[in-house]
């Protein structure tokens, strides 16, 4: 068994967070025989809390909400021919619904021997390319090694099976664990995490009478722009920037946030 590490970015607008909603992998919901997912969008929400399926959408969409992990697992199944249970995809963090990522660390395992085609010719015709993973060592030699050991051919193969809002930025193979050791686990082995919060707000302004100007309470629509990215929160209230900076000073430095751990 070999362990691979991916650095993944995603726009979380259309997803219910990173982690799969079901605790147990549902191998039967992913098939390499299904046509490639269109790159023009994701499922469209409809009334009653359900999902409107498009042609080629995996059966998983009908049974639970879609997450980033679902999409990555579907892409890997179609690329490798392995099952979801065999791949054991796991991430460094469980981002909430609508939250984006620039460098989510994702690991997956690949059983030995998958470079030999498995299953019927029909499955191979469905798009599986396990030969991309043959003759790999911990340096990635033999499969298109790029800068810093990036396996660009494998990255290209995964990205071609992912929707446009979940690009894999790099892919590499990890060295095997020492005897008696455990495989790499992103949640425990990632050294640092960085969170960025972006907001736009109207600065609080006052009239000659000392009262707040009416426009300061006009809501977010007066500062919304047509091409605003989805990673900006447009604050509905006017704020005092000086007080914000003063409050942020309390967060600077090194602190014990263990009480926030789930």
C-alpha cells in the first residue's frame, strides 16, 4: 500500500463542507462506468430539501448532501479503479458548509497491484487509468515528476475528473511509515493551519449633530458589487475600524485555544 498527498483548493459555495456526510463509505454509489461529470456547474437545489440530478450525476447525490470529499472520492475511484473503502480519503480539517480552502491537505491510500487493470474492459473504457501509478517510488520517478516532486500527470488525471471548483494544486507520494508506524494522517500530522476571514463593511460616520449618518445603516446592498468573490462576507452593519483594530490586538500572539476543540 502506498500513501499519496494532495494539496486541494475549493470554492465551498456549492458544498456542504469538506467531510463526507455519511460515516461509512458507500462504495456502490460510485461507478467508473458513469460518464464524466460536466464542468459547467454543480447540482441545483430544488424545493423540499432535495437535489435536482443532472445526467451523469452519481447516485450518491440522491441520498445525501454533496461534500468536497464526495467529489474527490468519485474522481479517484474513476481514475484508479479502487473502491472508496480502499482509498481511505481523509483531510486535515472539516470545513463547514460554504467555507473555501486554498491549501487543504488530503491523503489517500492505494493498494498494491492496481497498476494492473482490474475488472472488465467496460470498466477500463469508463476512464480508469491505474497505470499512472505504476513504477512510482517515494520520489515519484517514472510518472511525470515536476517541481518539488509534484506528480503532475496524476494531478492532471484527478483534475480532469473533478468539477471546476475543486482543483488539485499538487500531488506527491509519501515515503512508507517506519516499521510499526502508522500511515500519514493529515488531521494529526499537519504542523500548522491558517484561516483567513475577509469582510467588507461601511465605515461608521457621524453628522454634525453627532448622530450616525443614515447611509451607515443602509445594509449590505449599498456596498455590494457585481463581481464580488464568494469568499467575502458583506457586513450588514457599519463598523468603527479603529475599534476593530483595537479588538484584534487581543488575538495577536500565542494563545491556548484548546477549549474550541470539538
